[in-house]
C-alpha cells in the first residue's frame, strides 16, 4: 500500500465518524437533548485520532515532502489545508469546552455546541475532499517513487508507535462503535 492509500483509508474512517456525528447532531436538534456519552466519544475521536494519528502524517510528512518538491506553504493548496487543520482544532476545542457546559445542563449550551460540532464536521468533509480531489493528484504527479516509499516507511514508524501504545486499535474501535450506533 502506498502513502496516499494509507491516508485515503484513514479519511474513510474519519468520514464514517463524521456521518455518525451528523446523526448525533440531528437527533440532538430534533429531541432538544444530547447523547453526552456519544458526543464525548465523537469529540475524543475527532480531537485525538485526527490530530495525533492522522494530521502528523499529512502536515509533518506529506506536506513537507510536497514543499520540498516546489509547493509553497503560503499558496494553495498547502495554505488552505494547514489553515483548515488549525481551524478544525479550534472548533473541536471550542466544542469540547461547550460539551462541559452542556453536561452540566447550563441553559443555552446545547445550540452553540451543536453549531461548533456541525462546523467542525462540515469543515472536515470539505478538507478531506480538498486533499483527495486536489492534493493527492498533485502529490502523485510531483513525488517520485522513492519519495512515496520514504513516506510509507515514515507512516509505518508513526503507526508502529500508535499500535504499541494501543492508540490505533482504541480509535478504530471508537470509530466502529460510532458508525454502527445508528443514532
């Protein structure tokens, strides 16, 4: 499997969780109540799987390799993608703060939480599309076979650390649970 396929597979997992998030949010809006446990799992997955497991493969490795081959950090598509990563982190941090308020039944806390989460999920879907439809074809054209092989090895180092720490298996389970919940 090549490096881009690894990222595509991770994107599919993230998009399954995004669809679960949409179901959770739709139910919360319809009922006026939030499934706090599912929402906490969702936020945990989105904050930690995407930020700790997935994003480093992109920003630290793939984007850097593309930069070495001529893509500028301050021009599209890298500028947008790095900016979206930062915007997603901020939206998820805000949603986490708002989840604490919703958990304590603070009046008026549900609507801003749903807003933040919807914004994060929508951004995540746009972001994955930009990577898959724009960045990956550019990467396939710019990167040499040895670059892609090097990325596979570097991804494997990250994956090995994740597996040793149980992070990958834990979040794979969370993603399966969320996707299969039928919320």
